[in-house]
C-alpha cells in the first residue's frame, strides 16, 4: 500500500471510529450495501453471566441479515440437533467497519443445566452455521484447566492459528481461554480482527474466550492516533460489572473456586477518554476483591508492573494496582506486553516474599503471535526468565481446591516452565 493510500485508509478508519463512538451509523451506507449471503461468521463463545447456567454466543453477518437465532439442545449420544430444539432470537446491531457494515448478533442462553454438553447452531433463514457444542460448568467443580495466551498481535496470524490449535488439541477439556491483550496490531482496523477471528474460528465456537485489552486495542491505522477500544468492546460480550466508563473492558467472574479479575492498564493510551481510569479501577478492584469468598484470586492486566525492559517501568500501574493486590493477596497476576515469559518470586510491596502464601507471583506470558522483542532482560525479581524468540508459546493453568499449577509450552511441545502453588483446606 502506498503512503498516500495508507494515509487515506487510516483517515477513513479514524472517521468511521469517530462515527461509531458517537453512535452514528449512516443510513445511506446501510442502504447502499449490496445484498450478500448472510452466512454466520466469527462464531464466538463468551460468558456474560454464570458459567454454570448461561452461555453467551456472538456472530456476524452482512448487514442485510437484520436478525438471527440460536438453536440448541442437550447433546444426545450419536445424535444431532433434534427437531424440537429450543430457539432463541438474538439481539442485532450494526458494526461499522472501514470495509463496510456488518451485523453483530448476540444471544445469551439462560436456564441451562450445570455440567451439561449442548449442541447449537446459529443463523436463520438465510443460512445456518455448522452444529457445534459447548459444556456448562458443573455445579460443584473439583478441578478444571484454562489456557492463557500472550500477545497475538502481528502483521499475519498464522502463528496465532498454529499455537491455538496446538494448545486446544493438547487440552480439549480446557474450560476457557484468555489472551492478555494486544490481540491485534491495530485495534480499530477491522481487517486485523477479521484475520484474528478467522485464525481462531475452529476453537472460539467451542470454548469461551475471556480476553482483556492491551495498548494495541487503542491504536488506529493512522499512526499516532488513539481511540477507545470500541471494536474490542463490540465484538466480545463480557460481564458488565466493571467500573463506570470501563464496562466491557474491565470485569470479573467466577469459575469454580477461582475469582478472575480482568483490568485495563492502558492509562497513557486512554488518557483523553477516561483520564482517571486507574483511580476508577483501583476503587472498583478494592470492592471486587473484598466481596469475593473464593479460595483463589487470579488477576490479569496487560502491562506488567514488574518488567523486563528498562523503559517500560509501568510505575503508574504498579502504584494503582499492587497495593490492592497485596492487601487481598492475589495468588497470581498474568501480564503481557513484553512478549517474553518471565515469572517473579512471590512479591509483596515489591520485595521478595519467597513463599506464595506471603506474596503474589507475577507472570509475563510470552507471545502467541509472530512478533518478538529482542531487547529484554531478567531483573532481580525474576525467578524464571525466557524469551521465546524461536517459537510462540502458551500456558496451561490447572486448578483444584488445594493446588494451582502452571505449565508453559512452546508450539513444538517443549516445556519452558512448570510450577505450582499449594493451599490447605
């Protein structure tokens, strides 16, 4: 793409982002869009409610398809969807992109049975997706696992496709997955999201994804311009329990005996839009952690407070979040941003506590995309450090009532790190 074309492309996207942020969807654009087959695209599972009894499903179609449905039923041995399968009508709203307008469909199934496998398909009169399945969380969970992926951003998403497929093939019983921010290179460029979802579609329709934002979710293709993470918020339907002005990008949820918290560390990128975002989150985090009675507390945010690069101190994030995490003893914090795998000693008040019962372990999760950083190094707070420049990696987290265990693998299957935290009854 020439420099002039890149400028025009970026300018158009910035204008569309501004229109989307203002709630403006030009009717003339909708009317002018040619008719197209409304086959479902990017079928994605998340949770906006209780994982035991609900399942949220989202997908996209071209704009002429103004509605959509989910057909679902309990899975029967050897059978497909029965003729009397339940049907739910999805909410539909336009998704404005630089390449045209899409229609985003969202439905949350409720009243589901805990610990039950369901078949489902999405679509309507213009076409249906292939049947897929999901499984609700059990009423009482003795143990489960989930997958964690570092930054997936790239100029191509072959690495993301490969590492996701490998991780899911090795762990088909994973309850859900998450990506620790920087899912795409430019979060306001829909072409990036289209490539990201296309690379992941075989998995995202089978287990929920509970992601969080990184600084690149605020980037537009027009260099230097920043935006709220509007395309992230629109495409992932997540719990709406976050602080005012940050709903859809800051949230918490429970699975079994674990309380999960997803925060937004992008104070610099979002300063124009939510100037006090760290203060809002600090107050919210205090209330959120004080209210949980879960045995394990696991927290995610993108920029690590204990870094591997001298120019990335993230002191504002450390000042806002770490005292609260110390006070309520978060067990593990997962971060991204630096594209290296680094595990700290248990830390409290930025000092080594040595025992996990006395401090929090901070994990920078590596990279699940093609982009690598070579100018990183271990610091005194790091117990384990590895830069996965040779191939991408992923994390498997296994939780029981007494143990939280983490295994870190390369795409090829080689083990990078393995560690665990033990707790009594």
